[in-house]
């Protein structure tokens, strides 16, 4: 495996910020502020010959004026200044450099020549160079938030490299909203030196990384990403969202990150052979990241569907079949057991339509029967939370009896919505007991998806279509793992 040890990049003992600024609208101020306010675990040295201090921290006139060793240098000064700064980093013995600065290969031939020069110098000094044209890096282990935007990612098992800083950072924001934590992140930018395969191979060996994400816009002709991925995907899931799939998108990618367009058809086939899970859209990437980070990989493509209402079961069954998932016929034994706890008019089939039974006990009993059934590999459970169905107003005008009934209904609603946590906790226990994924569909946009994952490690989605698409990607990965090496 093409492995470059990037420990001193993601877990440096000290950082110097060249181009540090006291002007709040400049990146040299914003990136420095993010590093300081999030509590990086080592010393931070701002570098600016015109200032004595920035944000209360001593400022140095040059990198070489810093009396202590420096592991990581971050550069925000204009592109023409970077070449000489790389020489200074080499003389200082710096291990890694992050070049935030743009104006290199993404701008044309002159920028390409400047980029080639700084890369050649960095490689000559043995320096690992991120970018140029990057939005920075994040590492949970060392509280390193060397990022341009003020996002503070949740800590977790995802690591990501992204050729677009904006797309990658948006994934960090969405992760916060959905309770999905990141371990490491890098905006790889133009990938003049460190490339996608370098981050991929490093994340593969990182014990704190459980799932690898990537956003790609293009690959160099000599890229080793495919060869590296063939080995990595046997160890950890790799989910990639590819931009620049069309002719217009490819041109935009070249001017954005300097990425070289690759035939989408050829790349898709290579991804499939390597075991990479290709994701079609940005929302799908974070949806699948959630499933892979918190659910076991199913052993096959057989699915049981549990629903309180028949229509949603129909929609889920359609989506499953359209995505190559099988809905087995219920066994006579399970039908007999469910007859004892459900109304006579329940569906008597898979999907299991509980015919509007809203209490949690029969719901959990049915879920347990399905999860323990040997003929299925996963369960999609719709409407497990009744929070959205229990919205009673208390300001209705009318007779005393009506108001009293509504007050009683409110207390009834509180009692049963309090059972939501019980349902989620027992769902988590069932997943652990059976080793099968149970994907919850809330059928509501209320903000409990984050708590589902953070508090109970239960994967939930607002719609069955999104749940099915994520489950399909896990089934695809199982198929790859079961294929000959």
C-alpha cells in the first residue's frame, strides 16, 4: 500500500501560522482564531513581522525566529510568496505544510508553474504539503481545528478528504445536525503533493477511523487511488461522491480545484471493482455515512418491513424492490405469533402493517420477531416514534367537556411520547443481540434524528426512500466483502 505517515500532519506537537493577521476579515485571523478557541493541545506561533501579538499570543517576525521546533506550518500569504516560505520551512525542519492560499494550478499555466515549484521544493525537503488552495484540516485527537469556517465537528469515527473545501465542510456541518462525528478531515485542494490515495491509505491504518468518506472532482492520470482502494475497502468502507460527472461539471472542476476530468463510466466501473461505494448526491453521502458508522453490515439483501400504516409499507416495498432488495413472505409461525397481539385485520404479510396500532409494546414485539427471523438480514421500521401523531392543542374554544377531553388527550400524549426513548433503546439492544441493522423511519422532520444516533446509536431517516438507499449501499458493500479477493 502506498503509505505516507501523516501523523505529524494530523497530530502535530506545535503549529506556526504564517500570514497571521489581526484583521478579523482575513483568513490569517480566522484560521488562527479557530485553532486557538478550540483548544489545540500544543503551542501556536503566529508569524507576522509587523505585529507583536495577535489574540494575546506572541507573534514572531519569521518562522526561523521561533525558538522551538515546529511540526506544522499553515500559510495564508499570497501565492508568489509561498515558494520562499517553503525554503524557510525546509531549513526549520518542518514536517508538514498546509497552503491555504489559492492562485495556483486552478488558475492556468502560470499558477501551475508556481504550484510545481513549491511541490518540488517540499518533496526535496521531505515536507508533506496539503493543497494548495485548501480550506484546512481537522483532527479530533489533538483538537486541531485549522479550518477557514468556524465549524466545530462532533467527534466520531468518520474521516474524510475532499477536493472541494466547501463541500467537505458542509459535510461537517450536516454531521453536527445529524449527530454524526468525525475523526479527521482534510480539504485536499489541488493535491499538488499529498493526494487522495495518500489520505486513503493513512485513514486505513488509523485505528480511530471506522468509515472513510471522499468528495472527488477528478484524478491525475498517474493516480494510484484505485490500487490503494482495492486493499483499503477490504478493511473499511469507503464512500465517494464524485463531482464533475458531466462535461460542464468537469470544466467547472478544472477551474475550481485544478482537477483533471475522468470518464464517469470508466471511473464508476473502477470504483465498483475496487469495492468503493459510489454515492450519487451530497445528501446521500451523509445519509450513508450515518448508516455505515452506526449499523452492522447486513449479511444479505432480505428485508422485513414494519409499519403502523399500510401506505408507507407499500412505498417502502416498492423502493426496496427497485433497489434490488428482497421482501420475503412471512412464515406461518410468525403470522400465528402476530395474530395474538395484532387486530384481526392486520396485513398478515411482509410488509407487516399493524393496522394503526399506536402503543409501543406490540410494535416492539413485532420488531423483535422480525429481527430474530432467520429469513431476513435487516429490518426497516416505520413510525416507531408517535411524537408527530400526538399534537393536541390546549387553546381550543368550546364546551367544558371538549376542553377536559383535550386536556386528558394531552396527558395521554405525554405518556406515550415518553415511550419513544424506550423504543429507541430496545431497538439498539435488538441490533446488538441479532447483529442485524434495524433502520428506523420517523416519517417526520422533527428534530430527533440527532438524538436517535447520539443517545441511542439508532440510525433513522425521515423518509423510507432515504432509508432504503442507505441500506442498499450496505448490501452492496457486503456483496463486495463476500467476493473473491
